[in-house]
C-alpha cells in the first residue's frame, strides 16, 4: 500500500497539470477571440461615425434645396389627362353591389 501512494500522487499531479494546461489554452483562445471582437466592434463604430457624418452632409437643407432647384424644375403636379393617356387600353368596370358582398358584410357584422 505504501508503494502505491507515491504513484497515486504522481498521477494526480499529472492530471492536475494537464487540466491546468488545457484550461490555460482555452483561456488564451477566448482572449484572442475577445481581442478580435473588440477590433471588429471598433471598426463597426468607426463605420457608424462615418455614416452619421455622411448622413448629416446629405441632409443639409441648403444642399437639398440646391439639388431640388437643379433637378426638379421641370416637374409639375400630375394631371388627370396624363393618367388617362398612360392607360389607353384599360377600361374601368362599373362597381355594382353583389349578393356575396352583402353576405360578407353580414358575416363581418355578426362577429
């Protein structure tokens, strides 16, 4: 029995050392992952700052007014004749009440 005790402690120490080494490698991997995620987060935040600056520039009232004066001068409100001219082959059907529509209304009213 006395001869097995040192062997037991040796195996226990080796297992503890192996487990400690495994945990150490896992911690290193998680730290690398954390550094990568922090770098990605910083890059995304920089991108958001750039997009906010661009949005602020694009929404300047003076710029929008200049562009609208440049490109929207020939635009006028749509006339009914223009709509009819755009749809020459389309005939609008007259709306007539039907029995099915009345029953749908009755069913909806009873719910």
